[in-house]
């Protein structure tokens, strides 16, 4: 569980986040949604320590991340996995070397143990016979799965995803969403996903925060989002005719 309490962040006198309060629950897909420039990426960066909030707290299972000594923050970072928007694989390293990277950096495993862990993680994301390939030799969807394999290599308690479906076709996006949900539930991870993808919101939004112009506008899940009367949220989620029709259909079924 990650608790964000009274989080406030400014840049050069401009408020980007104002009094954000939200609990990211363990074993659930927690989504951060909002328009570009709404502040959701700044929120994630405050949560993982890339930005220092001006006010407020980020608690990792009760531990105040920004108030603790650097030594303790490093220990928390070992519990965090991160999947960046483009995958952020090392082009000069093989798939095997990419997944092994955090094991080499943060564990004392033998080479045999690391290889075994790499193979387990690749198998878990449904990738086989790719160990010796380079990122340039695999598809965009496979790169995302390699990035997920790398993120789970150290058995993290928390995983952050920044636009995991960016650049992927709809079918591959569904595969990635399903994989994220499976791993979250199977390992009881606190998963935080920054996304614009409305299919992802409706498919796996178990716990959602909507940010509008730096303000916490709405919280709920993919079921309650259909019933929301928040105009800013509705304009964001149901902007297309397709999602307007989906919303109407879901309401009629109720």
C-alpha cells in the first residue's frame, strides 16, 4: 500500500499538484488518469522520489519516503519496479542482459541463480527463446514484456507503469493489460499505472484517481466511472462517440 497525503508541488511559483490524497491499494491495479499537463506524471515522480514535494507525504506501508534518511530510501527503491513509456531497454544489451541488470546491481546472486531468475521472469511474461536477441530484433509488444520481466526480477512490492500501452496496437495493448493485471493479483503487488488508454481504464481500473489541472477531481473504479456526474471526468473518459455509446449501454444494463 502507498498512501499519498496532502501532496503539493510547485514549479517556479506555479502549482502543479494541490492537496492530493489517495491510497494506492495492494494487489490492485491503481490507475492515475488525466489530460496531458494535468500533473499525473509529476505525481508519479514525487512518489518514486524523482521530485521532492513541497508539502505532504508519500508513505510506503507507513514509511514516510521523503522524510527518511537516504540509506533507508535506497532500501525502499529496491522494492520498486519501473516500466517506462518506451520500455527503456538497453539497446547494446541482449534481452537476457536487460532482465539481469537489476539482479546484478542489487542482488548477490551467483550467475547461475541470475540466469535461472531471468528465465523464470521471461517465461512469466510468455517469452521464450529470446534471451540472446537484442531489442532491435523484437517487436514493440515484446519489448514491453521484456521491460515487465526486468521490473519483476527483484520480486518488487511496488511497480510503476508509465503509459504501458503507448505505441502499441489495440490487440497487443489488451495482452499487456492482461499481463499487468495477472502479475498484480498473483504476487500481491501495489501496481500504479499512469495511462491515457480508456480501454485500460475500463478493463483493469480497480482503483482510479482522476487529476484535473493539478486537482484531485474524482476517485473510484471502472464500474463507478460509468455513473459519475463529474463533468471534467466525463469529458475526458467519454470524449469519443464509441465510449459515449459504451457508457449508455452499461447504464441501460443496470
